[in-house]
C-alpha cells in the first residue's frame, strides 16, 4: 500500500466565497481535477452538478460510483480519492474512526426517502409494506445491508414493522440500490425498496406501491468528507462548498433528494 505523508487537518469554512476559477496545491501547481467517490444513488445529480462545477471553476470532476460500503473499503485500501459522498453515516463514521478523512470537513449535504416499488405491469395488489407478507409476493429486492445504506434502512423498516419473519426468506440482496431498481424494472422480483430519487430514473417502468414511513427506520442523511490522503484538497473543498450551495441544492432537489438537513 502506498504510504502517504500525514497532512495537518485544515479548517473547513463554508463561508469562504467562491471567487476563484482554479485551485493550486501546496507546490503551486494547478489543481484542475478532483476525484469524487459517490454513492451510486447520487449518479445523475452529481454528474449534473459536476458539469456546472466544471464550467464555473475549470476543475474537471472524475467520478467513481458504487455502493457506499464498497467506496469506504476502497478508501481504506488507499484508493486515490479526494472527496467521498456517502449515502449513509455508517461509512463516514468508520472512516473517521480509522483516521481516513478530515473530520472537520464532514457535512450532511442531502436527505432522501424510501419507496416500495413494483414492476409497471404487476398485477399483485400492494399498497403497504405489510402487503409484502402476501404469499403471491415471492421475491423482494433490497440493497445488501452490509454495504448498501438503502438496504440498512429497508431492513430496519421491515424489522420495525414486525414483518421480518414472513418477508426475510423472500429477500434478494443487491450490490447497490440501482441494481434493486433494475431487478424491478426487468420483473425479476415482485417488489423492491429504493430511494425515491432512484424512481426518477426509471420513468414509467416501475410503479410506487407505497412510501416507507420514515419513523420505521433511521434518518436518511448523505454526508460528505474530504479524504485525508488527498493531494488536491483545495479542489475537493471547492467541490464540497459548491455541493452545499443553493444552485447545487436545487439540482439535488430536482433529482428527488430532500434539502440539506440542519447542521
């Protein structure tokens, strides 16, 4: 594993104006790229935000999308990442404990909600999470709770609703939330639980059968953090500040995310 020189954690100021078009590193070299590891549920929104960011600051975003758990593991293994956008707090917590991120850079930047979806041509009457106990529902897709935050929330909801006994044997675990969506779109499962923002990408290929009550699972928060081993921290900070700007927040809202929670 490549050994990196430890860098002193710098304060993360949201109040610094966005008045520059390029960033420079400590050697005075232009930081015209930033490596972003982001939860796959953020793909469409982050790519749109990144395009605007590129135009404004002449910094080229480089993307790596996967489940938050996989991205966490990559960062821990030394992957060259500048900023991590997670779909859950567990992964950021783990990286903070291992000293892999700049603690003071951590911010929640978006929220989301869960929905229960079924194939567009489904004939099974499902209008509530408890309907998943119906014998006609044979396969239910959720993200793998070990690595997918949406899967954690889905499993919590199933457990807290008291339907785990009847539904547990029906669960199909996907590598990420977009795979859950694909399973439902293709009719390979009878139902799936995804973020409401994911449904935006499916058009009329799926139907929302029910909205999962937020009280049945932990709050859904998307946190960001700058990776401590990054050698392009100024570019990473620029992207983080822009992500929290009104313009970027509006793009997130357009893609089905909720406003950034109070800090």
